[in-house]
């Protein structure tokens, strides 16, 4: 994983010192909230429903065990529950779909101390919020996937360095998100991002990027438009700068709901493409003189050198099938263990989806436990996945049985990866000031309803995504089943969508799900999910996953199954 240079460390620590000065002036009444707000946002600090929330950047999802241990320490020492609240939530972290970690109960007065501790281990919250280019995300299997064409991590790091505190792009019309992958399968959902990048090779083996622009969820779900089939890797910063310049100049600032680049791309059509190409040409002419944007080979080599295999890694030994293994171990091998490009190695998902604990949540003790597993089995390295789990990228095949036993003891071995209870969810109304409804009780109720592995395995692969509001932090639009919290006259209701996709091989091309009727009351949602699942089990063809059955049937039978739940509830109420 990327190793910080002396410059990198000086930069992060100077930023933490600057934030301490800003915070002290704010707490002393010398810096008004309106002036302090953009400063705290660009360091990752929100004011949420009950307490400040800090979003810690985990660039492209790579995390060292020492960093995870520091996050555990921060959870123990600073993530406090307000004494006036009824629900105990202190000492937790929450891994998000953006491969970041959030703390929800840190007092603002302790914020500078937390930033100093993060800087000690090369972590920060820079540009995890605000109207700027956010954390660059990628495939959790980057660098180790057997189907990888080009490792995206060096390019993601170069993009991160280029975009950090970029003077021209610090106050864009709205937040801006970039995702990149370099494999045959899209595991980074690039079609759903403001800019999506796919690394590829042309017919003569040269490396370049396919570029998509204008994807996004929220109030108006849009799949990105392909702007370029092949941009040489040396020029990708030039091309991205052209895109963001056009957006910064023409994006709407008068309406927050229409400020994302997806609205500009949709409204301008070919004119947007022409403006980007004109800006790209102008920047290329400038670069012919200054070389300000073109990535030199030496710089790519310098960054890429940090992303090789661990120093003590060597091809391992493959192991024969363990025919006497217990069924629980075989299920774990099937669901949580993934192929690796290095012989004798595997990638292993540590499930964070446990009964009684919200998706993506981890206690301080669990963070320390995961760090210990990484140190023992994965060269001290972890990855944060898009699905709110952790992944160990360097596990020797010969150690899988020992890892399973240790992961099981730590509560990380639930063999449900890709199944219904491996759902993703935002914190929702329990924590977020923007939410219209709670996500976590819905997730808990569904998990309880389907907490039977035999039944889950019979249902098979299915993505369930839950968002507490239209901002779509739970990515409900891309779920095979999506659940969106909505407000109806001050009450919490839930809209259900079906047959969305993130762009992976299982899901098919990125697609927003279709709404299947009016919204449902909270206590109806588990019954609606069960009705949809039972319809699938009756109607599926051999080997057909839920999403394919849903598309083949179309929305009407799905709507009828969901409506039957509402009618049943109405009859029960009348009785």
C-alpha cells in the first residue's frame, strides 16, 4: 500500500495544526459558524442530529493495521454518547459505501485532538465532505484480482494528490466523486459516479482510460455517459481537469438539487462534450509548453513502487480440498474467500454484518480484533469494501483454516457475503440530520426475518440496499432490492425499488431500480421483502438469480406481491 513521504506527513500534520487554530478561534467566538462551516467540512466534520460526525478518509479503501488500531483508540477515547440521549452508541466506527470510516459521537471541542491522532498514522479527513473532489474509490480487490488488466491504485493515488486542496476546485457547485477500476469486471460501480474511469489496454498494449461522466444517485438517478473510449494514461489529469473546469464554470449554484454534474451533462448534451473537448485541446497546448498536467513516467513509477506485493510475500502453496471440513467452514470458503492473482494466496472478506449490529458498524474492540487478524494473516493490510465489510488481501491458502477459526472467534466469519443479510445501509434517521426515516431498524428487522443460512443459500445472490433519504448514501438505486426512507406528514414510510444494478457481472449494466408502488409503513417492509423473495422462489428458472427473475417478470407481478402485503395489513387493522 502507498507509503507516505516526508512531504505527505508534513502536509497532513500542517493541515491538522491549521484546523486546531480554526477550531480554537471558533470556540472562542472569534470565527463565526458561517465562516467556520466550510473549513470544518473540508476537514470531514459535520454537525449531525445529535453530535458532530467525523468522516475519515481511507483513500481507495486501503488501511494498515496500525491505522485501524488508531481508529479503535479514537473510538474508545473520543466517540462519546451524549448523556442526555437514550441510546448508547459510544465507542463505534461506521464504514461507509465510500470506503471511509465515520465517527458519530465526537464532541467538537475534542476535534483537533482527534485530527492530531489521525495525522500520527497518516490519516485525515481532508475533502471527505464539502463541495470538492471527494475520496477516490476503487475495487477492493485492486492489485490482487485475477481478472485485473491494470492496477488502478497508483493512478488513484496520483488523482488523490492532484485533487487535494486544488485551488481551482475547492468550491465546486456541488460535491464531486470519482471511481476507478482496472479489471474486466466493474467492482467499483463507475457508472454511478460524477466521473467513472476504466483502465484498459489498446490493441498494441498501451494503457489508457475509458471515461464516463455524469453518473449519480440522489433525487435524479442517472447512469454516466461515456465521453472517451481511450485517453492515454499520461493525459488523464488533463482530461479530468477539462471536465471539472467546464462543470465549475457552468454547473448550477442557484439550486442544490440541480447542482450535480449529471444535471449539466443531461441538460447540455453534445454541447457539454464539445466544451470538454475544446478545454482539453487548450490544456494540451498549454502542456506542450509547461508540462503542468501530463503525468511523467518517473512519477508513475515512484507511486507504483509503493503498491507492489508486501516485501516478504512470495508465491505460496496451493492446498487440496479439505473433504473432512465442517459445513460451516465450507460455506465460509464459498462465500468469504476470493481468488487471487498470486498462486497460493487468497483474499478473505471479514463480514461486518452481524445480528444486532447495524451494517458497517464496528466497536473499538472489533477494530482491534480485525487489526490483529490482518497482522497475523495479511501482512498488516486490510481493505474497506464498497459493501461495508473489511477484506484481508494477502492470506496464504495454507492458513485459511486457522484464519476461519480466528475470524469466527472474533465475530467476523458470517458466511453471508453477497447474500440478503450482507445488506448495505446508511446510518439514517438515528444519526443523520438529513434523513427522512430510520434505516437501521429496517435493516435489523430484515436481518432477523432472514437469519437462517439454509434459507439464505436457497435464495442466493441478492443486493439489498437501504437509504434513509433521497441523498442515497445507502445506494438504494443500485440494489436488486432498494429501500428508501421518505417522510409523509411527519411519519416514516419506505419506498421499494427492484432490479437496480451497480454494474458488476452478476447485476449487469448499471441501472436504477424501478419503484413498485406507493410507500410502505415500517412494520410492513419485512413482509414486503419476504413477498418479493417468495415470488422469486416460485417463478425462478434453474440457476436464475433474483435480479434476472425480477427483470424477466417485469414490475407488475412484483407490485402485486407487494400490494398484497398492504391489503393484508389493512384487513388486519380493520379486524
